[in-house]
C-alpha cells in the first residue's frame, strides 16, 4: 500500500461529498425518470448480456451495487435471479429508486450508505458492481480496499466508469444526449465537482488496474469497448465519454 499513499486523495475534504450529495439530491427526480425510460429501452438486454459474459457462472449471486442511484442495475440483475443490494449516499436517490423498483415489481434492497465505507460484514458478497461512481469519490483507493474486504474469497469486482471530467472539456453538451435536459446551473455545479476531485487527473482505467493489483486482486483486466457495445446509438442515453469496464477477482 505504500506506493498508493503518494496519491493525494487523503488531503481532500468532506466538502466534496457534501457537494456530490447536494448535486444528486437536486437531480434525483429527473434522474429517476431517465432510469425509468432506460428500463424500458434496449439497454436492459444489452446490460444483461454484458453481465452474462462477466459475472461468475453461478446462480443466485449475492451482489452489492455501490452507488446504485435510482436502481437501474437492480432492475437489470434481480430479474436474472440474483439477490441484489444497492447503496447510495443520497437519500433522495434511494427514495426514488425504491419507488421505481416497486413500480416495476422488482425485488431488491436499497439502502442509504456511504460507498467508501459500506456497513456490511466482511465477505458478504459474491460480486460488487458499480456504474459511474468511482470518478465521484474523494478516496477511491480506500473504497477499493474496503470493497475487497466485503467480497467472499474468489468474489468479483466489476466497475463501469468513464473519464467524465476530462470529457467535460473535450465534448460539447450537444453531443451529450443523456444530459440534454440538465439545466445550465446544474452543469456548472457538476463542472465544479470535477475540479475538486484528484482522480480526474489520472489516466483511467490504467490507474484502476494499478491500484487493484497493488491491493492484491487477481485476474485484473479492463475493457475499453463497453460503451461502444451498449451506448453505440446516439439516443437519449448516449454520452460521448468512452465507458470502460474494470474486472478483478479477490
């Protein structure tokens, strides 16, 4: 772990988490509406195929979705026969997510909890998944370390993310179809969060692979073509940022 201590995340304050919670609290209602639409799109089938290719070949997996938002991955994974628990730091997101899952008759558990310090016994889960979360964390190294402890021996970590902060300056908002309805004030608030996070300065997923290998994960690999498969069409869910997958085994 000594080489990881050179990364200056520990110097960042709780102000970042407060800013993230404030931002997503305001976005909770519109975000849940967006996820409702995504549940009724072809993205569910595409994500299920993605998981079939990457999940351990076992039925009834115990899965933790970290940073679950309003429950999209629960809607994908629970009907596949897995027991899914989702956690998110934003209470409004969890409230909207519970309503969304109930509306669709999906059985999953959603809890308000800090993604960097999930409050579960060690070795509780077969799989930990996350989408579009790591870039928002002030202390992602510590999060990865904690998640490893929550995995059972042989358990799997599956991360989907993108370099959204870099993309903010690279693409114009007309290209970002998923954010077309986001107000300018919210875009600016999001932009400020980008600049508060040290992780935005690293090359990913290379950085993630190095951290996970240093922590002791095995079979660590990445896939930079995930976005090309799932978000190839420039529909209402499309974002120009290149989504990647990171996979590792405890």
